[in-house]
């Protein structure tokens, strides 16, 4: 092989060059998640920190071991750190510490690496792992009782017809998973990503607005501002909308597709919350959205200049 040929580097798509690296994007996401992470530790105590450390550490270790086996390391891109951190923020603090480790192994090994690694997975690894844990250990994953809080989460109380304190929900002084309680902390982190140009409002905006319209029409409360505020600030809606639905790999690549994707998530979340047995539904909605992403892209892909809609192979 000639010296010129040796200089060519063949890698997976995309091939568009940018000064922004995967490592840099992941670092920004980690930094943007720090307010929610910090508040979760403050809200639930040192056990929340242990969950974060064990879950992140397990994700990184799993990817490192897999890299040793295939003789190619990818942990430097920090995607395993983001996956582990997002999974930790979606765990109840009362869950046993091993559950985060098990979820991390599933997220990295099964959902990510066995499908080809970063850029090849067809669904969000952290959310896939959470759904796996919810199905496998429903009692552990829905027990939000801890030293700081007892009783149901605000959304569960709301679904049962109870009254909730919306101010506490916005601040985050409520029961829930480690990272989902403080709407203020999540939105602050999201603003960091938006200002850095990492994400935009196509998906989060269409998601939140479509969900609000669904609740207004089908929620059975009419224009009840307190009920609407509770639905928007409770559960994992904001965390999912800004940090998981916007995942580069599993979201549509077209602008119109991203809006359709967000609307789909809003409707599905509304169906799960209003008509389903559970008070939550963000995780399942985003996973379903990931599955239909190829279909959304198929019908929203722009037509090449001079081409025809539905044209194939130049015909």
C-alpha cells in the first residue's frame, strides 16, 4: 500500500468536518446536568451521590472492558459518562445500589456496543436501561420512599385526585427520581446547552407544547392552570424533553422530522399519563419515538434540487 493510501482514514458516517468534537459535546452535556445532579444530591442526601458514582462508574467500566475485548477503546468520547449519569438521574434514591450498575451494563453492552457503538444504537441507552429496570424490578423502581419524603410522588397524587404544591415541584422539594424533581435546575442546564448551540428548541418546544395541548383537551380539568403547571413541572418531562429526546443519534435528522418527533412524544406522554395506569410515561414515549424515527425521516426528508417526491435511484 502506498504512503498516500495509508493517509486515508475510513470511518463511519457522518463525514462532515466540524470543530465541535463528540468529546466536547458530551462534556457540555455533563456540565449542563450538574445543576440537576447537584440538587438531587442536596435533596436526597449522600445516597444519591453513591448512585451517581456507581452508575457512571459501571457504564465507563463496561465500555472499557468491551474495548479491551475488541481492542479499540472509545471511553474518551465521554458518551458512557453521559449514559451513566442520565440513568442515575432516572433512578429512585431508595433503589438498591446494584440496580444502577445492572442498568449501566445493559445500556452500554446491549443497547449501545452490541449495535456497533456510539452512532449505531437505535434507541437512547439510558432510557432503554431504565425501561428494562422498570419491567424487571417494578417494585424497586417505583418506590420513592426515603428519609426526606414519604408517600406518593406529586404526579401519582395528582392522578389519584389529590392536591399538590406546584411551587415545591418547580423548586424540586418533592419525591421522585434523583434528577427529575427540580424543574429550575433542569431548565437552567438546558439553557446552557441552547446557548452553546448543542441543542435547539425544535424537539423540546414541540414536545412540551403538544403535551400541554393534549392535557388541556383530554385531561378532564379544562383550563386548570395549577393542574397544567403540575403536569409540566412534575416527573421526567423536562429532563426527557431537553436531555434525552434531543439525543443526536436517536432523534430525526431533519428539521420537520424533529418537530413531528416532538409532537409524537407529547401525544404519547399524554396518553400514558392521562389514560394509562401509571402517572408517568416519558421514558416509554421517547423509546417509542426512537423506534419510529426512521419512519419520520422517510416522510420528512427534503427532496433534492431538481428531483421528484418519491423518486428512487434517479427514476
